[in-house]
C-alpha cells in the first residue's frame, strides 16, 4: 500500500523504520509537527520523525494545523491508501480522515479500551498495572474510541519507569503496526469495535500531578516516581526549592519515619511515607545536575527531624 506516516517524537521512529524496512509498503510521505525550539539557545529543531524521514529521503509535511488547506491539498495529491499514526500530537479533522481509502490507523500504547488519551503508559505504571500493551485501531473523531485491528501485550516490570516501558512498547508496537498494514492490504484483518466496559482515561500528566504526596503509602510514592520518569519528573519541596526524584526504592523494614521525614546515613538517605520508608537513590536539586541521593544529603546536611514536602516552592 502507499502510506503517509504521521508521528513526531522519538517513540514513533521504530514504527517508521519498521514500515520502511517492510519492503511491502511504500512510505510516500511523513506528517509531523512543525520544528520546535529546543536546548539552551532555543533554536528550532526538527522532530525525531522528521529527521529520520529526511535521512531516508522521504517527503516531510509539517502543517501548523492538519486542517490547513495547503496540507490537505498535498495529502490528496499523494493519494495514500492508508495513514498509520504514532504519537503525532494533533487532532485530525474530518477533511484529513476522509482522504485515505482505508483510513488512518493509530498505534496506541495501551490495551484499549483501557487508558484512552495522551499518557497511557504513565497511567499504567502509576496505577500499578501488571500487564499493558499496544493496540492498532481505526481512528474516528472520538478519543481513541475506534475499532481495534490488533494488540500486543507487555509485562510491566516492578522497576519499570514509564520511559523503560514505552521504549519496549515502541519496538513491540512497530511489529504490530506492520502486521496491521499487511492485514488491511490483503483483507485478512477486520477492525472489531471496542467493548463498552473497561474504559479508562489517560490525560496528560501535569507537573502538579507529579508532586509526591508523602502521606500516601510507599507503594504509591514508588509508582508516581516511576510513572513520571522521565517526564514530567516526580518532585517534592525541600527548603523552599523543588527537588526532583529520579529514582527511589522501597524499604519495607523501616517504619520509624513520619511522612516526609528525612534520615541520612553514610551511603543512604530515607524518607518516611504513609506506610514505610522510601530510599532516594537519585535526585536532582533545583538548578543542578542529577546526583546520588546520599551525595545530595551530605551536601545539604539534613537536620534531625527535617522533612521534604513542607511548604511551597519559593
């Protein structure tokens, strides 16, 4: 089939690579978000998908909005049979959805109808799901509600961050997307409507959502830290400044610390929670580079009974 691939971040690159390498389908063009400012100089940088497409000699379309008439005219001119989508980052209007004869097919990183929305992997980790996966579905104008072509499952490991899990799903999902394109082309796949039961939503995780509640059980604290890593990053307040928590570990045998209370040893630093302690393995103080938790604790010289989480960021 002739394809136009839509995607933007690094997580979409494995799927683009898999479609290019399939040998069965022609990726005629790529649709991605416009160049965005990045780095300290805030210079405009092309998306990872745009960079990969340019390396492969594929035409790149960067509409400010996918309803722009110039983009729609070019899409009609290309005349794709199907448009696979992975984390494109913009809503597709009906005028765009109507162009390919076989529709737009999204690779979504959950087992639909669970975790519809922008942050399915983060929510799966934060909810403590033991199994998640990826789904391919035909895009409708509802939120991730279209009929499903196929799924692949993936175990959520006890130490997975959302970044770890998303990386594995990106590669597993790339194979699923190619198989879906194959099945659509030869008529062996038929999309099945999603069940009405089991719908959960996965809205974008905000910075406010990533603030650690030390009164919560340690297991909840651990899930928030892992689910918000690498973005937006779990954090707490220490001496009026934001302290990012990059990696933590449960310490079930230590229950002597009050929620938020700190305790530093030579090679460890612990925080109390609503159940038992959590060890801070890696942290990032405001305006500084990531460092081991014990090194941070030695540098700030924690006072007896001092806490994290108290007060607001100055």
